[in-house]
């Protein structure tokens, strides 16, 4: 009767390391996505402020 193929301890450890690395990478990507979203919101806010200031300056220039 043949012995079933079983993974060695080293092979199991290698698979576990690979899975842990994938999990960490996925979590890192989620954190980066949140950071990018936050930066996008900040950029939009500053763009609005800049446009508002430019319009205000243009109105002042026309008024003189």
C-alpha cells in the first residue's frame, strides 16, 4: 500500500510564509487606498480654496 504524499515541515512553513506575505500585502494595499482617498479629499479642498482666492483676486482687479 503506497504512502500518501504529505508535505514536509519545510514545505508547510514555506506555504505559510507565502500566505502571510499575501495577507500583509493585501492589508498594506487597503491602508494605501485609504491614504490615497484621504489625500484626494485634501487636494480637492485646497483646489477649491485656490479657485476661490483667484476669483476673488480677479474681482478686485476689475474693480479698480
